[in-house]
């Protein structure tokens, strides 16, 4: 069972917002979700649509974080000893995940039948072997750093 409630024109700092509450009761648990939105003129239909869409988006985001923490990049609290290093590491892992998703789901799965039959771990191994077998040109510029002035 689901029950939607909302309050309009709630001040959050200097911003006027709307608050949506979604109560959900199942045989296993009772859960309360809270959403803040800038959508105005809420109706019961619009509240239901916003809450259900936000719930799906939130579920996808939480799945991605769970994958990063437990399955993929091994993101754990051990990386929090140095705040700057931790942020840099996490940013690079996010970039790597985006590149992987674009490569795997955006290209390989659409273009190659063999990729559709493989697991993501199998695809990662195939990409790794392909990169290992590919030799870089000898005339590449030397490695270095590019620094930007933050002032």
C-alpha cells in the first residue's frame, strides 16, 4: 500500500520548495521516503509521478554506489585517510566507470553478438587482453602533467 502526502511552499534557506512524502507498507516493512522538488502546482497525479520517478532514479543511483563499494572498484573507508586523495581517487573511479559503461553498454553490446553473450567480467577481460596486445606508437610525446592556475 502506498500513501502520498505533500506540503507546498516550504522555505529551505532562501529557496521555496515542495516536500513530498511517500509511505509504503509491505508485508516485510513500512518505509517512509521524503523528496524535495521545485515543481509547483502539485496534484495527486503529479505527486505520484514525481515520487515514483524519483524512486526509480534513486534506486539506480544506489545500485551504482553499491556496485562501486562492494563489487567493482572496492571503494571502502580505507581510502578516507587523506581527504584530497580520497576525493581524487573517487573522481577517477567515477570517470573509469563512465568510460566502462559507454564502452560496454554503449558500444560492445550493441555492435557485437559475442558481447551480448558474455558477462561484464568476461568483457572486461577481453578489453584488457586487447589493450595488452595493442602496442603504443614509439613517437608518443613524453608523459607529464598539465597544471592549471586556480587563481
